[in-house]
C-alpha cells in the first residue's frame, strides 16, 4: 500500500508541508526550517480512516529521503516522526545529533 501513496510537497521559505490524499482523506506532515541545513518535523496528522495503512510512515519516509537528497538534517519534534525514525536505522543518517 505505502508505495502507492502519492505525496505532494508545499514549501515556503520558512515552512513545508507534505500532503497525501488517500480515498478522499488528507494526511499531512509539517515542518519548519531551522537555519540553512536543518528542518524540524513538528506535526504528522493522519485521519482515523487512514490509520494502519502506512500513510504516516510514507510521509516520514518522503521527508527523510528529501532531507537526504538536499543535504539537510532533521529534528523530529513530532512524536510519531521521532518513533518512525527510531524504528528505521537506515533513516537515522539524517538526524541532527
């Protein structure tokens, strides 16, 4: 399921938002920029209708992949994003330490 989820990115100078619409329901993950090389993931929201379908994980994965591609580090303040990154050692190279 997770690989079929289409995720779009909306970005401004200070903030960004990853958005996925599945079966008419919208899920999102938002972040703020902290300087030139760091983003802070501050929120992941998945409606009850999409829970358990890998949508939140797909959003975090996309954020990790984009951060890696752009040479950015992530501070996961959002408890869900933090837990996902902790569960995936292969994503931890982008963590701000």
